[in-house]
C-alpha cells in the first residue's frame, strides 16, 4: 500500500510536468521511482503511464501538429526501439543514459545562463537529416526506458520553436513511440502482474496531474514556457545521472 501511494505521488508530479511542457513524464517519474522500484518494473509502469496521460491531452495540441515533421520523426525513431529494448535486456544501459543526461544538463544550464545574462539564444538550422538523427537516438532511448521526449525537446528549443509548435511535435511523437514501445516491452516479459497493478493504482493521480499541468500550460507566456522547458531538461538530465 505504501509503495502504491509513493508511486501515485511520483506519477502526479511527472504528469503535471508533462501537462505543462508536453514531455518529461518518464524522465521525471524515473528520477523519483528508480529509488523505489527496479528498472525492469519502472520502465513498463512509466511507459504505460506516459502513453495514457499524453493520449488524453492530444486534443489540446492537435491543430498545432506539423504532420510531415512528425511522420519523419516517427519513421526514423522506429528502428531505434528494438535496439533500445535489446540494450535494456542484455547489457548495462547506464553509460548511454548517463551520456544523454550529461548532454541535457550542459545544454539546459548553458541556455538558462544565457537567459540570466540576457544574451540571445543561439539558433541552429535544422532539416530532414538532422531530424532523422535526433529521432533515431530518441528511439533507442525509448526502448531503454521510454525516454523519447528529451532530445526532441532540446532540438525544438535549439531551433527556437514557439510553445505550440514544440508541443505539437513532442506530444504526438511521444504517444506514437510509447504505443510502439509497449509491444516490445510485452514481448520482453516486462509486463508483470505487479507492473500492471501499480499502473492501475497510479492512474487517477496521473490524470489529475495532467489536467492541472494543461491548465498551467495555457496560462504560461512564451518566455515562461521556455523556462519550464529548460528546467525540465535540466531535471531530466540530472535524473539520468543520479
């Protein structure tokens, strides 16, 4: 019972963050839950939870979706999923997740420092090839533990997208990738009775957190949204390093 309550509290916080920024449910949840549950249990709980709460909020961003870019991201992320699941099941994935965590910490800290110093944000011109690389790496991280949103979130910030465009990519991309990750986790034997029960127990907290986060998102100005995005990238990176 105590374990379920702690899980629900962690999922509420993760869902609230995801409701505000459109991503980070898995990364925030993992940072809180990996101290309580083993990775093999945490991964399916967080992937199922992320899929459910992000699906509920899709209607809020539907008209902002850039469909050609979304299709490109999904297409190139799919090959990374089985590789990530294989890494999770057969080799220590810690060095890879720690490397991504370090990248997120350095990037977000640098960007937050530039905001504090009132320096303009640098911009990087993207393109199909760059999108494909980011998507492939995100697919690998999705297979490892559902960490599909952080790299696209960083990529969106680096290109200076507004909050609607950012969320219009992140949220449907995460839903699509989690929907594809779930069967791989099932085939890998990760959907135990305990994982399913824990997900069901935490669902009300997830829904409440997502709804409150969505309300906050609609009230955030563009500058405030970027601060939230960078803060969650920093938190996500730290959670992968701890």
